[in-house]
């Protein structure tokens, strides 16, 4: 007679980590869809070409399928569009990651691009916090106000409930500086969101919740 203890149990199917969020205000109308276990496919329309290029880095290097559509008040400037996309994307991440059981939780990455080098460290802590140091060498990149980089990440961390440290360590070209930041952010997200096979079904915290 075969002992039931010797029969391996069938693992539970992995839950889809997909979320859709819409956010409409008097300043912006935004819809976001994320698949945290995607292949890096992106469909992006914010009306700011360089910002779309940076969001594409998150998708491509984070292996996150990402749809973002934003109709914002660009006749004023890009502030509300960039900040509100950060907020909505953060909300979508929070929904998609769920209770965080089995994830690695922490991730970090260094990414170079020619003379530029950036480091990003991510903790899906449940506590929003942002440290950002990017000594941009130009005030704008292709119509994108470099100050809005902070507004995007602040909106994201506040609504995703994550702690993020961003440091541009070297850089002369502002395009390179910004691109290394977004690529490193993507790679850090990818590492933090990865499922840890040794911790399946457990929450990575001594508190028992995140």
C-alpha cells in the first residue's frame, strides 16, 4: 500500500498579478493596466514623448506588461499628467501585488548608459518612502521637465506603498541620467516582485503582514 505521505502534493496555481485602475479628475483622465508577470509589452499614450519612453523602460526591463492612457491638461504643462500617472500606476501595482505572499520583497539594481550610472533600491514594505538624488544637468529633455521625475516617483511610492531609494551616481547627459534611473527602477522592481520558491505562501516580514 502506498503511503499518502509519499505522494507529492499538487502546487496551488499562481494567482494572476494583473490590475486595472482608472482615475479621472478635472486635470487628467487616466487608465492603467499592469501584468506583473508579463513579457515587457507596453502600450503608452501620455502625450509626452519622453515620458512614454521612460515608462517603456519600466515595462521592458521589468518584464511588466503595461498599458497607460492619459488625457491630461498639457496646454498648462506636464505636471499633472506625470504626477497622476505615477499615482495611478502605484494604485495598480498595489492591487496587482496583493498580500505580497511569496515575493522577494527587496530588489536593487545598478544600470549604466555610457557615462551615466544609477542605483535604485526597492522595498515592498507597505510604507511609502522616497529618497531621490538626481543632479540633472539640464532642466528639460525633449519637452519633459526633469523636475517631474520626482513627482512621478513620489506619486508612485505613496500609492504603491513602497520604499524607494534612487541615486544617479554619475552622468553628464540628462537623457542618460534619467534613462538609467528608470531602467534601474525596472530591474529593481523585477527583483523585488520575483516569487521566492523557498518562501512560497509566506509574507516576507517578521510582523506577518506588509
